[in-house]
C-alpha cells in the first residue's frame, strides 16, 4: 500500500483506484420478542409532554445516553448536521419562554370561534418547569456544498435532524422521561437569544425531564382538537390515491385497520402481536 494515499485508495499498475471498505456485519441482528415489544412500546406510549414535569435533575449518564441515541440517527450523506444546545439556567429558559408567550398570543388570534377557545386552554410548553431544555439545530454547511443524497432534495439535512429528534424522544421514553417539542417561536428571535450562527437552523426546542405521569392518549386528541386519522385513508398503492385493487392489497389494509382498532382500546405493544395486557 502506498502510504501517501488514504487506505480507501490502492495503486493498480500506475493507476490509483478507489476502494470503499466493506463494513462489518452485525452478528446478532434479530430482536427477541421482548426487545421488539419494547421498541413498539416506546413508539406507542411516547407523548408530547407539556405540564407534567417534575423538578428533579436528570443524571448525566441518562442525558448522555439520550444525546448519543440522537447522534446515531440516520443522516443524508452521513452529514450528521445536528448539534445540541443544553439549557439548564432559569434566565435562559425565561428569555425563551418570553419568545413563546409573544408567539403564542399571535397564534391564538389566527383561530376563530370554538377553535380559539380550545387553543387558549391548551398548555403547549414546559419550558420553565422542565429541568432541561435542548435546542436541536441543523448546520446546513457542515459537509460542504455538495452532499451525497442532498444533490436534488436540499431539505434532506433538515429531515435528518428531525430523525435525531425522534431518536431522542424514543430514548427519553425508554429512560422513563417525558419530552415536549415547542414550535411556537419566531425562529429569528430564538437564534438571536441562543447565539445560533446565521448558517445554522434551529429545528426543535425540546423540554425534557421526569414527569408525574404520561397520558394514555395524546393531549390534543383528548381535547378534541383532532382525532387520529384512519390508517386506511393514508395507504395508497403504486400511485397517490390508488386504493386496494386486489386481494393482497386489501388484506394489508384490513390488517392495518384491525391493528388501529385494537390500539384504540389498548396502547400496549402486546395487542399488536396477539398478546394480552399485563
């Protein structure tokens, strides 16, 4: 091997050729039934937490695991565009909360009649109450101007950062913590408050901590803001809007519909696998 070149290159005759190393293979890729059920449990019982936070500190080992879960999210071109601003000081929280209050008053005026009344009763953040706030950002220049997989869909880096948020949310649920996503802000004012550079986009402002309880269903669903949509209305085949055209497709829709019907009564993962609630 010519040591002037990285290990991914090798010389064949007088020509340098590119050799992409083959990744190692997972030796135990399968989940046990209990592990599989635990993944689904985190997904199905995750809630957007607002008003149930306890003031207890989050241990560093727990918070570090949650951050590491976020850092292992998929990203376009392995760009890893995310960064995490950890906020614990009351002064910073209060400045961010002031931004929320201004934006929330503006938002309320956008609704009419009963919707405005319901909106005014909703608690949509836990900025002050939660012991830790985290702002997840996306550095859109982190991997340079041309990124594998972002050549035609420029927003893929933003979507990647949202994947990091989802990983964080599921990890928090597995750790017994609640997390809430606050999105009612002026982004420009939030950037100024947190000193975020112009090239960096704030993607999510998250509230994290131990909670008194987690609701069995999403708060907005219970409040009557919107119901969960029927899964069969969201499935198409081959083209947008194409419903089931044969028995095979119809069976899939029927199975999805049946799974949703069961979950309406029982949000534990065992119900998806034919088991009973423990």
